[in-house]
C-alpha cells in the first residue's frame, strides 16, 4: 500500500507541475498588421511569436527576425540521429496578426498556491494512512 501511495504522490506531483508550467504563460495579441505597415514589422529574436496567416493557419516560431520583406527563423529538423537547424521564411504580406508569448504572474501565483495545497493534502492523506513509511512521521 505504501508503494501505491508513493506512486500516486509522484504522479500527482508530475501532473501538477506540468499544469503549472502551462499556467505560467499566455499569448498577448499584438496590434494587427496593416498593408500600410509594409516591412515595418519589428521582432525580438529572443521571443516566441504566434503568427496568424491570411490562410487561417497558425505558425509558432522562436528566434525570428525580419529580413527585407520576410520573417526568417531556424527550425530544428531531424537528420536521423540528430537535429539540424533549417532556415524557414514567410512573407510578411501573408501574416494577418501576431501574438507574443508572455509570462502570466497571476497564473503562476495561483498555480503555486494550488500545487502547495494539493501536495499538502496528498502528503496528509498518505501520512494519515501510514503509507509513506519514513515520511509519515515528518512534519511539513
């Protein structure tokens, strides 16, 4: 029974921490691109962008920059047993809108609080059952 509770605790921690990472980020819509902007698009190559194309497709890129009338970035492509960067481009005229990935402080704080409460409840339940062996006598 102790091994089962330990596995549940480990799995719950893994799921919660993965969900917490997702809660930490959000997409911030930037001003829509207009034809009058031409090549005035400015990108920070350290950011991740989500482009909405006129075709309706969505493209997520990291490390993009503008060259002439195109957005340029490198995308890892499998070369068998390793990955190689491959140059990708898209004309600025085919982009309808852009979003940038931003940290969400509120989501992060709520996620941490929820994670701490859930972890405390799981440790309390496991300790109450006496199923975590050496951990059941510990105080957190």
